[in-house]
C-alpha cells in the first residue's frame, strides 16, 4: 500500500512564518539599538576635555574652547559633530574645523585659519578679505598685520580668478619696480590696475594669457620712452597707460607734456 503524500504547506502559513522571523529580528535590532543608546548616554562617556590644535595664531585654544563648549551638548557618542564643527568655524579667521571623537572622553579639533592675500572691495562699503585660496571671507580688517595688501574689486564669484591674475600681472610689472595696489574687473570683463606708484594701467579685455602678454609687451618697450628721462625711475615716471590699442598704447608721464593741451587727458604719448 502506497503511503499517502503529505499535503503541501499552505502559502499563507509560510508567509506568516517568514513575517514572524522578520519581526523577531527587527525586535532584536531595536532592542540592541536601545541598549547602545542608553549606554551612550551614561555619565562615563561625558566629554571631559576639548583639545584644539592646528592653526591657532588668530584665536587661542582657551578662547575657542570657551566660545564653543557652551554649544556642545551630549556625551562623546551623542555629540553632533556637524554642529560642533559649525561652532568652531564661526570663530573669526577660522576657515575649517575638523572635529573628532577620541576615546574615552576627548573631543579633538584641528583648525585651519584663513591667510589674507588681498582686500575685497564691496559696493556695500564694508570690505572683506580674500584668502590665499581666492575665497572671500569676513573678518576684522584691523587684525590684518600687512598694511600693503592689495585690493581686488570685481563681480561676485571672481575673487579666485582675480587673485590669480594679480600674481601674473605683478610678475609682469616687476621690471618697473612697481606692484599693483588695486586691481579692478568690470562686469563686462575689463581689467584695470592701479600701481603703488599711483600709475593707472588700463589693461582692457581678453583671455588671461593675452592680457599678460599685453602687459609684458608694455613693460618691455616703455623703457624706450622713459630712458629719455634717466633722472627718474620708470615706475615713478609713468602716470597712466592705456594698453587697449591694437598696435601700441597711450602713455602719460608725470610732468612731461608731449601732446598739445587740447589732447585727451591720459594720452601723453602713443607708442
């Protein structure tokens, strides 16, 4: 006699068994999470110290701790690192703060400070600063030790490009023993430089390499004019220069009139 075949387990029974298994697993995970959360809040994991290192030339570690600790809440494990980072980055001159948990009860903070490379002129009137990475930041201008920082004035978002061009223009102007005191970029892309000698150089529009080549050509040829006045250095003799001409430039020299009085101002001679 053949044994009767056992009926297949109904689908709904198998589904119920799978659901029960999943619920038990989920309950286990939630229980473990609750235990971990409870442990994380124990006084044993209280933040006992905040260690600050890195760039601390503008802010002392003690001052930073005093300003930021009040904004740090929770234990070592429940501490909101993003909020702690924002608290330290709100300090003057701080560009970036990296916050780490260090067992058993230490919060370690590594700071990177802004390094001022130029002033950033704003239409609103309250100037900001540009760091060596070309980023605009706000700080007390009275804290800047270098009183010879150049000023950049241009459209929003152009600070990095302007800082790069400042370095290239300064290098091109070096033979004149002059440096740029103020570099301006208009909304239409026109460049103009004012040197520390007081000379104004209208550079015009164009691609970066083209603009630099224009300045280099000016510097290499202007000595042919200034050599006629050996008693004064070229940089001190130049009052203005307009480099926007296709085949040369217009040059104005201090105390030297080479065109009739009716000629347009700043067009002393054309090379």
